[in-house]
C-alpha cells in the first residue's frame, strides 16, 4: 500500500510539473542560399532557392527551450555549357532556443546548437558526392502573437556544410506560423 501511495504521489508531481511546461510546433519557408562559387565564367549560376524549416520546441527552464528542427536549404546549380553541377543541402538540428518577451506581443528568439548537415553534389555526367557532418548551428528570430497560442514567426537560420571538399555557408531566411501547446 505504501508503495502505491508513493507511486501515485510521484505521478501527480510529475504530471503537475509537466503541465507547467510548454511547447510549440512550427513551420516556415523563404529564401535559402547555398554558397557555391558563382564568380567563375559560367553560362548560368543560381545559388538561391526556396527553403523551409519544420520544428518543435519544449520548455526546459524559464525562457529556454530545447528545439529539434529539420531544415531543407533547397537545390542550387551552376552550368558551363552543357555541364551542370547541382548542390542540395539539408540538416537536422538540436539547439537551445532562448525566447525573450518584448513589448506589443513580440518575442525575440536566439538559437544555438548543433546540426547534422547532409550535402549532395551531383554532376550532369553522372558523378555524385555526398557528405554528412556535425556543424555549429545558429539562428535569430522574431515572433508576433497573432491570437491565443498562434504566432507569426520570422527567422534566419544558418550553418555550414561541405561538398566535394568545398566549404559552404547555408541559410534559410523565412516566415511562417507556430502553434503553442
């Protein structure tokens, strides 16, 4: 009986502390960039695309959230005559997100963490190269509380990657929606 009472009390305390914490899910889309060299004499070069991020966070202490995100940086290409090279990048990131309330229903957000970045370099003649590595990840954002538990979000998220031995800066600058629970 004593064990059952202790178990019930432990579950009640855990449920109370879990309900005090909050979380969120969100998605955003916008301009992405994979920094490929567009200075060479190329027929065409495109180093921007549409990227997106889907993410979720959970409060671990006041104003600090653990955040897990999947980010697609899109696909970019460079062409010399009939030879084309394409670069694609994506990342899974785990970061600490510091959320600081501002006046007028605004919240500033700063993120810092690690990302597993995967890049793929494909050439039109069939050669492929893929690389995955853990990289530093960071981001800054601004949220606006639209209605209860729904926020409009804007964010710039960046990291680095490499393909075929070349380092590159990767970022997504976008806007979207976030729901809180």
